[in-house]
């Protein structure tokens, strides 16, 4: 995958709220709500929730409504209700910075889902004390976590290897976006799922994030999220 300031994507293939993808023999369901359900492991995979980000901005004197954060938690709760996963794997930046009032809301949310296993592969923003994760029953890994031939890490620069071979890696961090060109000179950039030969990059789950434009290479699979629908690009 290459990054650049602008790009043109190809034609649109379909639009759906959910799309099945078979990867390395495993069945994955991509959703327009910016997460992946790993059917065979009953696991929901997502990245970059940045809990506490709006609170962090408010502390800095920038007025942002708390409703942005609440909507993210509601969206995640809806995905959990629908798929009924046994585990969440979060590939980094579950939290945004130091504790603020939004953590209190997260703690209430966590109490309602106390039986759900959560495994966080720490990102650069996950700087809370280790004791906090223990108290809220969140397992953590500092760089990598591997399961069934898949590897999970926050940054694509930390690709995994097992027995000298690279494992297919799921990552986040860059908040990937893809630009779709319309008629004339019109173009818009949308968050997306990116799947290359060795790794994938998930869109930021939080709606309060920007995007970093990517340029897919031949053979890559990209699914843009457009108005709550998935759009496959070739």
C-alpha cells in the first residue's frame, strides 16, 4: 500500500451494509460500522476507538459535544448485540490519552458487558496505567497478538513472523481513507478497509477521526464506507 496526498479509485462494484470475505480459509464479515466479525472464532475486530478524545479537546478549551463519544459506544453495543461475539480484539488506541470524564461512561458500558472478553493490542495513545486495564478486565499485549495464523498489531510497521514466516497481520493506526472520483472533477474521501497480500488496515471505529489517503496497488482489496454502506473498489 502506498500513501499519497490524492488519488483516484476505480469503479464501484456494489453497496451493502455487510460483506463476506474469506481470508486464509477464515470467514470474515466486514461491516459498514467499521469493524470485522471473525465468524469462525466468534470475535469482533476493530481499531482506534479513541475513547476520551472529545473530553481531551474539551479540557483544551475546544467545545465538542459528548454525544460524539456516546454514539460510538452505542454503535459498538449494537454490533455486539447483532453478532454476539465471545471476544473483542482491538488493534490499538482504545483510549486516547489520560483519564477524563468519558472514562466514567466507558466504565458503565463495560459493567453492562462484563462477561465479554476484551483483548487490546496497545497503540501509541493507550497510555493509561496497567492497573486500569486489570481493573476493567481488559487483556493487553504491547505489540503483537497471534491466533489461528493471524497476527494483530497497531502499526503495520510491526508485521509478525512465526517460524520464520510472516503471518497475515491486522492493523489500524493510520485511519485509512480512499478518494472516489465522480463526474467532472468532483471527488470525495471516505474511510475504508484495506486488504493487501501481507496485511490489512482497519478504518478507525470512532467517527471523530480524520483519514489518511492511501493508493491501493494491483491485487489489493479496498472497501470504502459510504453513507453507511460498503463499496468495493477495483
